[in-house]
C-alpha cells in the first residue's frame, strides 16, 4: 500500500485520488523531480461531500490542507484552509463557505505569533447600496496588525499601517497608510528607496477613490485600483472570435470526441498572450487546436495594478461540441 505523508495525517491509496505535479507559477509538469510542490485531491470521506485538498513541498513538508466542494475548473474552498511555509511554519488560516472567506482570518510570523487578523464578515454594511462604476471595496476589515519587531500598529481596526517588503529583484518597498474601523482611510502610499517608483491613493472607508503613480519616468492617473485583462469588446466578442477561428479536428469529429479544453495563459503588459498551456484536455488534436487559436488571438487589453500595466495569468475553457 502506498501512503502519502503530509505531517497532519496520511492519505491512503485505496481512496480515489487525483495527483498533480506543479511549479510555483501554477504550471503543471509531468514528474515530481521537476515540480515545486505536489497537489492531491482525494474523494470525500464517508458521509461528507467535500473533497480533501492537500499540497506538499518536495521536501516533504505540508504546504496546504483543506477541503473543496469543487476543483474543476476552479477551486471552491469549504471550511478551514491552512497554509504553511516551506520551513514548516504556519503561514495563514482562513475559513471558507462556498469559496468565499468568512469570519476571521489569521496570518502568522515564522515564530507562530499573529501578524494580522482580518474580518471578512459584514464588510458591505459600511457602504451605501449605490456606488459609482469604478467603486472597489476592500474585501475585509483589518482588526489587528503587528510589524516584524512585534510593535502593534493596528488594534481594534484603528491605527497607522507601515510595512517593508521586497520585490523578487531585491528592491525594497515601503507601503503605509491609516485604518479606521478596519478599513483604509485617507492617503496611502508605496515607494522604493531610489524614488523611481511610487503611488499615492485616496480611500474613503475602504473604498478606492483615486490614484496616481510613477515608474520609469512615466506618470499615471487612474480611477480603478486594479483592472483585470480583457479581450477588446468583451468576453462575448472573444468567444465569437473563437467560433470563427476554431476548426474541429477531423479525427476527433469522426471519433465523435467532444468536451471542454481548460487553458491557462499570461496576458503580457503589451496585451499579447504567452505561456499558453492545457490544464485539462480532451484529446491531442482538440487540445492542439485550442492552443492554436488562442496563440493567434489579437492582443488583449492588459491588466493594470496601481495604474501600471502588469503580467496577469488567466484561465479560460474552450468548448468543442459535435452539435
């Protein structure tokens, strides 16, 4: 009998499982040797309907433990979700209902002490029913936040937040701003030490009002804090593009093969599509056709963060129907 050891228990092979090998960027690979972590989806226990969701680092330590009611094409988390760092320390605890976080969530320092407490309940009660089109709401109220030295900067939802972080290139950033009733209030800023990058944003009880940013000598003024990438003309126009371009593979048509191909790709800063991958396929020829038409897609409108174009990973299904 084969056993998967996860530190918090074992996953036994007699139960039906799906095992995936993944890189940190979410890309699926074919073997454990080339993976950054392993994901196992196990059928529900007797008397329950939620699948067991478990991830493990290649060093054998637990990465994630929880439950999902659905996992294809997206995860719908249920109940408690625990995340761990590669060194084994607990990173966060969040409770979900139908894929949405509820109640209080916690983030932890390496030593196990609480770094922050977020309250996901009743956020909407802070806002009027009618808001402008560009309205974006903070998804939680921050009840508590402590810095790495142990100083409590936000308590009972009130205080002045300041956090130092590093980008992947080692560049240091400082983000700061005030909280009232657990929501961002007033002027918020982030900047690097050299002054080549910064943003300034205004908030009213957690609602984003306006922002301006600067990077590489270019100024940006924006009315939406974060924008997802989009096909020009909208998703319906994108599917019309697909319907015109897709050629049903002859071998799949003769064999009466149909289904949905789930793909992932990256929308680059210039709107071009790269890193097109099949996350779950139907057949070789159908998968190849889905990749072909996606690679030939016109450029999208890129995603933006703080007014700046950013690379964004995107997922989409393409249906092949004999009807």
